[in-house]
C-alpha cells in the first residue's frame, strides 16, 4: 500500500519510518564506502517510495559512435506497437583508380550480411565438390599429362540465427536501395528519426530465421586427407543477396568509366558516383535482426579476357592444352572489385577512414498510455524509445537525511529491484540488462564515478558489473545500484534528481577494466536493442505489492 507522507511533520515521518525498519542479514554482501564489516554484518533496511512514469518514444543517437551492432527489420505487437529499423551506409571503393582489363563484364554484385549464431544451433551440413583443378605437364615430345589433381569442396552449415527478436517463423523481403543524398561525415551526429532520400532498388531477397556459414577446402591427390587445406571461410554465418540492380549500376558507373576522376579518390566517388545504400525490409511485421556492421561485405564479381589465353584455331581451347586430358586455362578470368561498407576501419593510400553509418528507426504506438504517473505497470523499450522516469518522495528523503544527521545512520547500499510484470510480458523474451542514469541532468550516475572531474568526490565503489546487474533468473528481478547517487543526496544535500530506467547496457566495457566508467549516459546499446519489457510499477495491484518498484536502502548505525 502506498505511503502518503505529504503534509506530515518531519518528526511523524521519521517515527513511522523507524517503526517500519527491519533488521536483516545482508543478502548480497553489501559493503558501503563508510562501512567496515564482513559478510555476516547486520544491516537495517528501509524503503523510499517513488513515482514511476513511462515516458514516450525518445530520439536516439544513431551513428557510428554507438552502432557497435545494428538492427534491421520490423516487429509489431498490440501493446507497444511497431518498431521498424533501417541501416544506411556509405559505399567506398576498396581500391581507387581500379583497372579491370579487356571486355570487363559485371557478372554479379553480392551483399553479405553477417549474423550471430551459436554452434548448438546448427541445423544441417552440406558437403559437395564444386571445382577440380589440374596440374599439367608438356613434355618435349608433345604429349601432355596430368601430374596432380586438386579437388575443391564447399561445406555449408545451416544455423538458426541467434540475433532475432520477434516472430522467428516469419519470412520478410529484405531490400537494398541506393541512397541519393550525402550522409555527411563521421563527426556528424545523426539520430534515429533522421530520414535519407533513397533511389532505385538495387536488390531484394526473401529471408527467414536461418543463415549459412560456408568454408572451402581443397584436397590434393584425390582422397588424401593429409593434404587437405581450408582456403576460404566465412567469419560468421551470413545472409548473401545478389543485387541485380546494382550490377547494372556498377557496370555503367564504374567498370565502363575506368580512368574517370570520380574513381580517383574517395571524396569524388562518394559525391559523384554513389552516396551509399539503405538496407531494410518491405514488410510491416516479422522480426528484427541484429547484425555487426563492421563485417558487412559488398563485392562486384567481374570477368575479363585472359591475356594469357591463346586460341589461334578458335575452338575455345588454350592452344598449349589441345592434347591434354583436361583444360585449365580459361578464356575469361575473374577480376573482382571489393567495396568498403559498414562501420569497419579501412585503409587507402596510407590513410585511415571510417564510413558513415546510421540507423533509422520508425515507431508506431500500441495501446500503452505514456506519461501517466504512478501506474501498476511501466514499460521499457530499447529501439522503441520508451523509458521509465523515477521520482523519489522528497519528504521521505528528508526523513532519512534527518536520521543521517541526528540518528547516526550510515548508508551502505541503495538500489532498485525491478521485477518483470509477467502477466503483461507474456511470451516476450526478457532482456539481459537494464541500466539507470540521472535523467534530470542527463548524466551518468555518481556510482560510475566522474570522468569529467578528476577532483570529484564521486568514486566507483562497486565494480562496473555490480552496478547494473543482469537479470537474476533465480530471484526474478534486475538490481540497479544507485548507492553513491543516494548518499550524495542524504549526506551532501545534493538535489533529488529524477532517474531513468533504460533498456540495455553501456558500450565499451572490457573484462580488463574492472571499474569501467562509460563515456556518457547515452553511450549504450539501446539504439540496436529490440527488447521490450513490462515491469511492476510504483502502484501495483495488491497481489504484487511485494514486487513494488521502490528504492531499497541498507544502513547501520555509528556508535556514539
């Protein structure tokens, strides 16, 4: 039942809070910066009421600075509505001033989209011969013989894609369009609501929740496993799609324009040939696919005349191989052109550069009402943009301040326990992480330390992974520590700033950096995080009062 303390005297508030305090053994080995004790220390526990409000869709930073991964696709459900995401990327030449040879023809252009899979999700395995090469000899007597045989096999492993959110049985029409306006520079801030003009369709493909990983092996002297070698393999499972529309574009604008100044440097190429591509889906419901844009590949497969091919009798066989039992020298050879796309670092003429990449996210609301304070259920979305504002009860805060000053309280721990509202969540999967930040000032919590001021009193008491802990499968809640934030309020009279509960986790953490401090409050994976979560609010139904969203504090008392 919600406490209504407004208008009461401070003495009455303190008295009621003291009556409600419980003495308990610490369950998570809380150790505050001003507390000396071991795992058996006794702490008191108290609660601070709060008002939780689900805030409406927010615009997100959506450029290379946060696109460690990217999301493509669409998902729609009645409660939280539809989220649709596109990825834009500049396209650069892998090599400026490319040369191809005589009679160059673009046979195909293929985009490879890397996806996340796990070995345990392997569905099938194919192994087949796709090419045989021979080593030929030409003795002086004119007889030609095969001296060695090299057989090449492809092995394809079919996986369930692990990085899918939504209807995994759906099929969607993946499309690639040409971008018709500049994406600016890598230093330009771009946001999830910014649109970019697109042009012709370069290609499309029906996709589902499965993808292949392929590797190529070769065997010398048929059947000799000892001589087998893997000569090529995908770094991950990929979705390969042929861009038939781009094949014509590459032929006309690149291959047939060899020597053009527009192919001589990357700036001219981007400004005058192609600004970029957009990857998205045509559908209005299905699933959202998370990819790593650093490993996108775009290759034009081009065939040219073989300058070493001799065929004076015009029978299509290389003259020195007329009497051989096999033909190895072909009239046409491959001369492929690699493009640089996605967010990977590239090199050209000794210079390093990044492509500009951007996500665009379109959100359409469902039945949820936003900006309603103190409800039974609140909602947090990643790409959907919704967050939960947390406003602490100022009178109860003042009561605790008084106890810190006058009753020798020492705050050792403050946290939020966030419980999923299982009846509302239904079958939607639970995200692994939530995090909190200072909404009033759009800053990191003091718990992460202060990277802007080396003289700041804000110190990181808990290791990074203990501030926003992953969902506890056993205890069924998320624990978000706000200890230093709260201690600053009650011990140093800091302002009672609102907090926000967000979906996801901060970027940039490595296991080597135990006390990692994120760059800023918005440096997170939220922009490519498709998860949706219903949580028990600050005014729950009677059956969920034990899971009420409130601030839980632990303290002990100093001896006089």
